[in-house]
């Protein structure tokens, strides 16, 4: 370097402590200057240190110098401190074999330059705990390099050679010889052990004199006796008083040394006593606080258990009442499912106990019992349906005749009467009058009843509905039969037909009365049914079976259990503010398919098969619920699962693999659900699902 043309200096790597530092010097003349030595001869004979090169992953190398007597265990402790990891996580290998910790470096060093190559790897426990060798952290704790490699270019076509140069650190550690603290600014000053000499340029100037007088402490012995008697200050003399004939007299007590005074006062013992008592008080407070928290937790746990038991009891009582007095279709389906389970159990017992002719006889008896039970349930369902039909129709007509309401400015409810509501209210009056009217045979006035029929016939003529002609004919027929003085029982069927047609006219929009409804052919009954009479769910491609035929098949599963699971899913999604609509599109039959066919009707953890206790929470809590992001668990397991952050730390790999396969199956079964969700979300109607009590 130095301005000459034939010399150059280049760095090819990092320092020896953090990798490899190579200095190439073309030209043999400058090799000793650049590298500190001209070849193998430059290596100090009898050197005590060994250079250890640690080879990491991704071709990374770090090096350190150690005494030859150091063991591998000490080397491992040092390099672990540099990387800030525990030494038990490190493994040292040489030539692919792991080295024991008791071996010394002089046994492993075979290089002429006292260089030992070792592989630094992580053990299996370190990988499980996600421990890594961070080079940035290593370089942050790096001290000055102590080993460098100097590359010297060869002469006359000879190959270049590398020389390892050791840098010895001759810095001494200065001992602490005392000092003082400034009370005003709390700055701490230390006495110097050695002094740095003056600069060289100051030594050359003539007339300059340097002295160490100001740095030397001189000890002198002087007397402290005062020349005359005078008052002095002291902490107090210990004296004893006694009475003498001349009066009280004070005499000093025996002299007490500093050790005796310290022993008598026992300041350290008193401090320890105060600390011990204070720690005891703190411990008593902590025990009382922990006991109070434990009692509160016990009370909360008992309250939760009591609430859960009470809810189970109420659900059991509700189920018992519903089975004894069924009213809805779901309750009748539960009865059919119970009959089906009873039949399966009885058939299993018959197969185990009988064979041949006795088995056939028992099967016939079982079939007769099943027919009787099904007929009884069906009779009860028809009776309930007849009782509820009039109430349902009356409730529908009252709802249609109500004015339109919405919440306007300043949370005020606004009502608006439309022509449709006025028309429905006007016809509802005649519907109720016709329903409550009594024929002459039942004690009614024939003139008033005939006047009602004529007035209703005049009103019906003005309606644009296909059933107006039929209703008018029925009114005229009743008018003629009244003239013949028929009994009330003979007119009951005619009255029912009139009320049915009049209710149909009230429910129908007059603008769409003449439009032909959209109908489809049922695959079971071969009849044309309106489109809204077909049951649909998210897994079917087309609706080809009407609701009446579906109900005739009889449900063998209590659908109310799956409805409760769906309600819990939607309730949780609303609390979390979910924007996806998978939970609001899916139906009870889909939940049944997920529980029975995908999760096989049991919990993943405890294999509990009680459908009333199963739930389908989110698998990944951070993502929205979907059939491929759920898991079948019990209620208690669900509470614990929703608190987990890292699922791979709590679930075994076999369980994770099983859950992933079930999610893949659900994704293939509910593939068309994505298209429905996109249309449902873009239309902005997803948030309205659940506002109606029938859909919750």
C-alpha cells in the first residue's frame, strides 16, 4: 500500500472470531509486513493456544483461541455464552462423530498451525424448544479478534499460502485502590493505579520538567495533644451517680469498645427481626388474599355447576313435556325418532334371543306395536294441526292488515297505511263476521245472515282474484240452503270452504293475483307444488321433493339437537362480529351431516356420543366459522379449546392429522357453499338472518 504500484491489500472475509479474515499481499517482499510473518516460520514455536474453528449451518464459520489444556466442555460453555444459549443445547462433532466433553483440545489438534475444525450443531431438545444460533447476537457480544489468517501470494508461479497470526491481548486489569464520592453531584472518583505518560511531542521541548510530587502520598506523624485545657465535643460519657456525705457524685463507668458497643446495640439483629416480622405479615396477608380468592373461585365454580345442572334439568323437563304433549313438527319428529330407536333396540334383542319361526313371530308383534305407535302419533299430529290452523290463519291476516312501521328520525316509530293494508283490514272485518255468524238453526237471525251474505257477495265481486267466482257461488248456495231450513251440521263444510277462499283472497296481493305461481313437479307424489313448498339445504343440487312428502317419510333423528348446535354457532359468530355468512346460510340438516358423517357423532378428545352435549366451535379462533374450520367437542372441552393460542402445542400430531383430513372432507362436501356465501354477502342480506324468531 503506501503509494507503491505493485502492492495491494484486500480483505476476503470476516475476522477470525466471526468467520475468516484473509489478507492477500501480491509480491513476496511485502508479505512479512502485511501478515506479521512470512510463512510457516512466522508461527511461534511452542505456542500454547489452539485456534478452534466452529462450522455452523449454511457454510458459516466462527473461530476462537483457547489454551491447549481446555476441555470441550469448557469450550462449549464459552461459545454458548457468546450465542446466549444453554450449553446443553450444543453438540460438537468432528468428522461426523460427536465428541465427549472430557477430551482436551491438544488431543484433537492435528494441524501444523494448531487449528482445530469442529462442527457446532443444535441437539434435538433445542429444536423442540425452537432454540437458534443467531449470528447477529453473536457479533453484538464480539470482542476484538485474536486470530487472523494472512494470505501471501507466491513468487515465481508458486501457489499462495495462508499464515495464521495470533494477536495477543496484553491489557492488564487495574485493581481498585479506593476513591471518594462528591456529595453535591454524587460523582464517584477512583484513585489511579497507573498513570499514562505524556505525549511524545511534549517530551522533546526543552525546559519542560515533569514531577510525581503531586501524585505521591507522604505519611507524617504529628501530635494531637492540645496545648491548654479547653472544652471539646463528644457523644456523651457513661457515668454512674451515687450518694456521698458531701452530696451526689458522678463516676465514669468502665470503658466500652466499639465492638462491645455494636454487640450491645445489636442493630443488625434488630433489623433482621423487623425484616422477619415484616415478611411474616406479608406472608399472612398473601395467605388471606389467596384464601379469599380460592373461596371466590369455589363459589363461582359451584354457581356455574349449579347453573349448568339447572339448565340441564330445565332442558330435560322441556323435552319430557314436549314428548308428552307435542305441538310442533320438530316435537313430532323427535317422537318418530324415539320410536325408531326403540324399534332398533327391540330388533337387536330379537336377533340375539330368537331364531327361525319364533323370530318371525316376534318381528310381526314388533311390527304391530310400531304401527300402533305411529298411528297414535299421527292422529295426535293431525288433531293439533286442526286446532292450530285457525289460529295461524287469524294471526297471518292480522299481520297483513297492520300498517307498515319503521324507526325514523330521533328513534320515532313511523306508521304508514298502504292500499294493501287498508284492503286487508276491510276484508278482515267480513271474515270475522262470517266466522262468528250463526245460522237460523243455531239461533241466529236469518234476515241478518242473508244480508251479510249479500253484502259479502257485493264486496267480493270487486276483487280481482281467481277464487272470487267460486266464493260467490258458495255464498249463493248457502243462501239457497238457508231458505230450505237446513241444520247447522250440514252447512259446516260449506262454511269452511268459504272461510278458506276468503282468507286466500285477503293474503293475495291484488296486483299479482292473476299471475301464475311458479310450480314444480314433486318426484315423490308427482304433483305440481309451488316453489316455496320444496325443502332445500346447502348440499343438494336441485329441489325435487316437496315438504309434505318429506314429512311423510318420518324423521329418524331428533333435529332439535342439531338446531341448538346451530343456534350456539350463530350466537358466537354475532358476539365476535363475524362478517362471513357461512354460519347463517347453513341449515339444521347440514349440521346433522357434519356431526354424523364427518365427525361420526362423537367428540374428538373424549369420544363422548351424547348429542345434547356436543358443540361445533371454531378450530382456528382467529378465522371465521365454516364447515372446514370447526371441531366437534363437548361443552367443557369447548371452553378450554377457545382459550388456546398455539394448537400444535396441546394437540398430538395424530389428532392434528385426523382433524385436517376431516376439514378436507368438509371442504369437498360443502364446495358450493362458497358461491352461496358470495351472493349472500354481496347482497347485504346476511345480517338480517337471525332477527326473526323462527330463524334463531
